[in-house]
């Protein structure tokens, strides 16, 4: 974007030429701005479910350098030209700010650009995108996000995107209403949020805080990364009652918990040891997703993500959990791995979802027994650079074996 600035006409020598210059400048800038708009529109999809994970902010949509505009050298001796470059400069700077995650600054600059030149549609469209990105980052809290979604809707015209934004805004309202009176209790690495008036939670939450801090250290060793020390915020843990969880996630009671950038878990009563133990393993599972996302980004294949999360749930009971999964898998053919790369939440057949989870656990266990758990964790890390195929690629590089062949080995051990 910046290459154009020096090519922008500065000194037309006659009134007629000046008119031509302005037209050319507008044309060039409109093309460049359109490129900026395109870049801003390439946003990750909505992320409402456990398997998808939050958008990967490490991959901002960046448009490539724009070729220098074809323009004759300006006549430096002529009178200064009246064309105001500032809105275009602000637009360029705002795009850089957005890519760096400086949303407030981007909004401020684009508001100024759009106010100065209401006739340049792309400034308004970019402003809409800036509001949207700030809302999705959610740094200003739910009320600010809801306002930003509203502001984005004033500028974004595409019907499909508007429907998506309205959905996000609805969800933001639900979250705000559900969590309005929640207490916020930070520990070293987590922020717990829950309804403090629920006496059945209080002492249990204190125990969970201690357990989860231990889990953080344990996972930090295994994943070889500590997200908070690496500069990320504390991991949020939000405890709902069953109804609140359903209304916020839309998942109903079949889901034990969700990680969508925050850990959300339905909790009925922590005074019962049985329920406490259940919540504890759900929290370990979702915390594993938080670590996976921290090292691998949004592209970690579901089978690897879910396999590792289950594998880490209850180390003391891992062996029996794996045996149960293997026994259930013995009855029919395994899914090809490519079917288990994407989101499993969208699958309609619950029995198939259960089989997918069993296969994920059995395969991760098989890999860690045959090749070492370190390799499994480094496969997750490889997805940050290599995308969804990064895990298989990394495995092939390290072992000279195809992952599909390992799946065949696993099948042989099941059906023998
Ligand atoms: Zn999971």
C-alpha cells in the first residue's frame, strides 16, 4: 500500500491537468483501497464450537505489495495541488494497525477517513471491518462488543456477512446477560468466572483453582509451552449452570464443556465428590485444548486435538479409557484420517461422533506408545506453520512413516 504514496500526483500544471490528476489519483487509490478491503474481508469464520477453536490471530489477512501506479512524473514547478491525501493515508495506516491488532487506533483513523470522504465507499467498508474485528477481539468487554457489532452493521452491506454479524451480536448479548453478575477470580494462570451466589460451588471452585494450577504446570512440561508466560492472557474458565451453558453454547447437555478461546463448563454441584471429579477431568480436557491452540493455532486436526485432550484427562485412568475405546472400535472399520481433520461438532450421527472420539484417543495413545509422546506434542506445534496437514508432514519427516500407515497398524491391533 505504501508504494503508492510517492507516486501520488502532487503538482498538475494546469486546471485541466489537475482535473485529470484528481481522477487518476482517485482511480489508483480506489483500486488500492479495494485491495485493502479484500484483505480485511478475509477473516476466519465464526468459531462457536469446541472443535473449531478461536480465529488464529497469528495469521492476519495481508495483501501483497501493490505495484507502483503508472503516473507521469509530476511537474514540481507548478502550484501545489488541492487533492487531500490524508484520508487515504489514514486508511493505509489503519490497515496496518488492524493487522497488528491495534483496533482502537484503526477505528479512530478510519472514522476520520470516512467522515472526510463519505463518497469513498471503501473507507466506510473498512471502518465496518475494523468495528467487527474489535468486537470479535472482545477486549473491551461484552457491552463494548455489542456496540461495535451494531456499528459494523451500519457500514457492512453484504447480506451474508450481516447475517453472520447479527448472529455474533446475539451471542454476545446472551453471554453478557448470562455472565452479568458473575464473580471474577484470577489465579496465577486462570481467570475463574461463576455465579458467586451459588453456594454449591464455592468451596469446590477453590479446590479446582489449585488443581488447575497444577495441571498448568504439568501441561507446560508436556506441550513445552506456557501460554501465559509466552505473553498470552490468563485462560478464562467460566462455570455455568446447565441452562446457562445451553443458552450460551447451544450444545445442550451432551457436551461436557467447550473451548472456544475460553473454557466454558456446565457445573451443577461441586459438593458431590463424583461430580467434582467429573468437572475436574472436563477442565483438564478443555485446558489441553487451550494449550493445543496456544502451540498449534486453529489448524490442529480434530483427531489430534481431541485425542490428546482425552489422553490427558485422567492419567490414572488412561489405560482403562484407552482399552474401552479400542474395544468399541473393534466392531467396524476406522474412519480415514482426513474425515477427522475438521470440526466434529457438525456431525449429526452421535454414534459416529463417539466413534470418532474413540478413534482419536486410540490413535494418539498408539502413537505415543510406538513413537513417544514428545512426537505427538510436536505434531501439534507443527500445525502452526504447516496448517492442518502440518501434523502428518511433521510425522513423516521425523519417522519416514506415513500417518495413514500407522492408522493401518492400529486397525490391525484392534481386529486381531
Ligand atoms: Zn474436546
